C-alpha cells in the first residue's frame, strides 16, 4: 500500500518541529510527504528546506499565503504527479501531535478496508485538545475498529482513499482558511460516502486550542485579519 501525506505550514516553527518528529516516530509505515509552506517568515521554510532536502518528500515554498484551498490542490496535484499509484492520501497539520505507535499505518489500513467493502470513508483519529468534540450520530465497525459517524471531520488529520482525491479539488471560492472541511465532507457524503472518527486511535491538537491562542496570538490575529480582507474583497 502506498501512502502520501500532505501538510500546509505557515510559521509556528516550534510546532512543526515537534509534530513532524512525532509523525516520523509514530507513523509506523513509509509515506511520501508533500509540504506546502504558505509564506512563513519565522524560519520555517528554511528549516523545511534543510530537513527535507532528501528522502521521500517534496517541498514547495509560496512567497505569500495562498490559502488552504489553493495550497491543498497544489499538494494533491504534486502527489499524483510523483506517486501516481498512491492508495491513501492523508492531510496532517503541522500542529498535530502523534502519540501512539503505527498511527498512520493503522489509519491507512482502515481507510483501505472501507473502500473495499462499502462506501468510501473520510476518517480521522480521535482528536484530543479541541474545544468541542464532534457529535457522534452513530457508530459502525471498520477493520475491527469502532468508528463514530459525524457530519464532518476536521483537517488536523484525515485519511481518504486516493480515488476520492482523484475526483475532488477544493473550491477556490472558499475563504483562505475556513470552510474547506465542510465543503469536502459534504461532497463525499453527497456521493454516498461517510465521515467519522476512529475510536481508540488518538492524536493531539498540540497544546490545545486555547493554549495555542495564548502562545501565538499574532498567528490567530493575522488569520482573522486575512478572513476579514477576504470578505471585504468579496463585497467590493
């Protein structure tokens, strides 16, 4: 099974360093890693260029923030260009901390099982450190694992059969950093797929949402400012 991961980065170098270390420690499988840097100015792009100069990875550095949709679409195009026979594609953010052995390997196996025996699934591990846990509307079993069915899975860590991303690209009409997860999950469900969280496999939203806002207030202020600019441009 061939697995590709893509990650979007924008500053917060310490998070990237810690969380990427956990990814390589606890992935439990080989994977091709596509990295898109969205205009970092804190040394992130230089660190990535040094650390990922060799190995099964590919880095693209944007001179400015192009948003989640454009950066994700670029990452997907690069995955299919460099790993044309990829089986599973996972989006893993640079503030996602892995803590359990074989996290990526297990998630990929469950996703592949879903595609073989029924509708395709967008699946995430349980996420600790978020303010609100998504409501589980019901439960099912996949590859011996209990999966809580939800209306959406977030973008911190999600895995899908590559066949889904061969058909889907993120809408460029969405805001720079909001709405992508809803749009994607709704698209999958409209075609008979399901979305949910694999119970018992956990990752952490590094330090938690509240602590992140306290440590990097400028990151969130800039994010909100970018969104305001987007809506003002739309109204003009």
